[in-house]
C-alpha cells in the first residue's frame, strides 16, 4: 500500500496556505515537506503536528492507495 497526501495539498489550497506556511505552523522541516511531496512515510508525530496546525484529522490529510495497479 502507498500513502497519498493529495488531501493535504488540497486542504492547503482551501486554506490559502503555502507549504512554507505549513512548515512554520506545524514546526516541521522542509525535508519533511519533501518526503510528503514524494508520498514517503513520515512519523505519526509529524502527522499529528500537521493535524493540530490545520485543525483537522488524519483522514483529512492522507489516504492509503492500493498499489496493485495490475487489476
């Protein structure tokens, strides 16, 4: 299974925020934003910081995608 953060990027657009704004609000690094951009795994602590900064839940920022594209 892969992780998709498309919901996070949509939420930032809806809130008129840039990724740098999220870095500052959530106290996360540019490296972490880069990992999110590439759909890589991050810790639950990071996800919690993002949710707290945006006032949302984990379901609002990410989803699991079945990477079995052969079907």
